[in-house]
C-alpha cells in the first residue's frame, strides 16, 4: 500500500524517538510526501529542536536517518499539480491541499493524526495508530 504522510507526522518523528519514528523507519509501505514538506521542516526547525530538546546536530542526524533509511518518496508539485483543483474542493483546510492532491493522484490514503483531515469523505484518512508497519 502507498501512503501520503503529512508534515506533522515527520515533525513528531523528529521531536521524539517513539512509535511514529519507528513507523517511518520500518513500515513496509511506500510513503509519499509533497516536496514542500522539506521547506516546512526547515521553517520549523528551531521549534522542533526546542520541543525535542535536541541539538542542531542531532536534528540533522535524525532527519538524514529518516530520509535515507525510510521509504519516503519526495514528490515535486509538478507530478500532482493536475489534482490541485479537485483537492481544493475536498480539503477541509487550504494548507493541506497538496496532501490531498498527491493522495488523489496516487489513489491512496493519507496518514495524519490531524482531525481536520477527516472532515471530508473522498480520501481515506488513517491515524498513525491505524497503520500496520509490518
């Protein structure tokens, strides 16, 4: 199964070494994220470092480990741009359109613990606790 993952999942994995980091590192499914997620992580890097009580070096190490050792595929906007209009119609929050567009293109669910994602019924939403990593 393919899964689109929202930025908050990556933020959580960077902040704390828990089941979410394990999910990203050991999941058997392919994970997809829109390319802008890299900008989001850099934008909130200081907050992630502070909340995780980690150094910048530790942040870089964990981030690189997740990118190199997980099955995360970073997808440029051009690859799902034709789905943005449809995503705009169904996304409960405009800031989440790229996740919905990518999920529509791939015909797969979105993994998010954000309750707003479930305020629509066109794309299946899975909480992290619902994703089988094996």
